[in-house]
C-alpha cells in the first residue's frame, strides 16, 4: 500500500512540469497597440484526442485524489502530459518592451500658410456683353467681348462732326472800348494767317542743246490763305527764230478745300497770234504730294481747249530730287490756223533730276519727249516739221 502511494506521488510529480512549462514570453509586457486579434477567437475548438499518457494521468489522479476537472482541462492541449525540453532563456525576459512609435506626421510643427484671399468680384460677372461671341472658356462666369473685334487708333473712321461755333462774345469788350478791341483783333488775325504774302516760282527755265531751243513755265501769286491773285505764263522758241508760242493767264484763286484751289480768269496768247480765252481751272495737291493742274479755255472765237498736267517729286536724298512730269492738251474742234486738230493734240513727258543748292535754287538736267497726236500731227507734218522729238535739257528751278 505504501509503495503504491509512493508510485502515485512520483507519477504526479513527473506530470507537474508539463503543466508548469514556462511561457518563453512570460514576464514580457506585450504591446497592446500591436496585438493581433486571434483568428480563432470565439470559435468552438474540437476536443483533442486522448494522448498516449492519458492513462498515466488518470491513474495518477485516481491514486492521488487530484481534482476531476484537471485531467479534462489538460486534455485540450495535444501536448499535455509531455515533458517539454528545456528552452533557452529569453534575453528580453523581464524587460518592458516599448510601444512602437507612431508614424511621424510630416507636417507636425509646421505652420500652414493661410489660404489666399479670394479675388475681388467682377462687376460684370453674369452680364452678357454687347456684341460678344459664345464663351470660349466653359468655366467662364460671364461672356467677354471679342478680343480683336473693335477698332482702335488709326483704324477708327474719320469723324465728320461739324466744328464748334465761333465764339463771338468777347469778355474784353466789357472792359475796353469795342472799337479798339475790334481793331486789335483784326491785326491779330492778319499776323496769324490773314497776312498778305506773295510767291514767284519758275518751275521750268530750260535749254535744249539739240536744236538750240528754249522754254519756260513760270507762275506766281499774291494774297492770303483763302483768296489770291495768281498769274501763269509759259512758252517756247528757238534761238535765231524767236518765240514760237507764248501765253499769259491772270486768275482769281480761292481755296475751296484744304489742298485745292479753284481758279477763274483770262488767258491771252501772244504767239503765234493774239487770242483771248475765258479760263476756269483747278490747282490741287493730292495725297502723297502729287501736284496736278487742270483748266478749260474758251476763246473769243468759240474754240474750246483743255490742258492737264501733273508732277511728283521723288526725294532720293535731302537735296537730290527726281521729278517725272507730264502734260496733255486737248481740243474740241480743228483749228487749222493754229495747227491744232480735234481730240488729243499734244503731249510732253519729261524726267528731270535736280540738285537743291538751296531750297529756292536748284539746277537740273533731264530728258523731254514731245509728240503731236491725231490731226494735229498731220498739220505739223504738212508744215515740214516732225511730229515727235526727244531732247536733252538743262535748266533751273527757282522760287522767290
């Protein structure tokens, strides 16, 4: 009996280390933050099959009087009752494991910039602009006018509004004598645009060595900016034979536009025979400085003539000017005694290069081509002369 009891105690002592097997992590404080949930938590685990030493524990329990629930609790572990081999000591046993540090916030400690202030409200937001096209921006809150649709600067049309009325109420008349102020204003007007001035200009004073011929074209005027008295004279001849043709015009000239003068007066032919004409003409300066003149002549015999001429100055330098020039004459009827036929009667085309020693004094050289047309050419040939001629000329252009 005593041996049986000792054997049971030995068996119970040998089973004790199985229940008291130390947990290798015993004494370690496991971090709660990183604890992983047991995937089998809340599951009903199947009962473990009885181990090979179950009978030993049962007999020991019956012999030693161990509690009945102890073998049932140990049966759940498949290794219960086995003697576990000794394990190496955990180097971290008894150490307080630090909780893993939380991820650092990259913006921690930074002062975030304040949000930008909202732009000022557009006073035209939501308004439909006049003449605007469909909005190109789908996010646009309003429709803006076309970028290049309007006219600006030199693209704007020239205005035609009437000028403001002339101021007639002079405050000085309330202080000074009216007659004295009227006389002072007339002097002021005369000295600032109302003065009487004059000019004499020789457009052509030239000589052609071939044939020893000469010609002239001179004009002048006297008056103000609006009303003037003008005269013109031109002609040609040959040395040793005298003047072949010469005329003089006396004209009243009035400015009817900024660069246009209307002229009317008399013309008198000195050669080849004396004859008077009533004259109406125009003297104009066109854009880009084209100078042009035109006139109608009605003689005391009922003959109607016309003349058109024009020129332009190409400034090659400040002093060197190339001037093309043209002159055409017409007649409404045949005038045999003057060797003139109807239609286009005569034309002169010239190209002259002048050098301005001064603005008022410029010698030149050039070439001149003259030709008679139609019935006038027949009259010229009948008198033994050529209908066309080309001449080299030298001359002087001057004005005073």
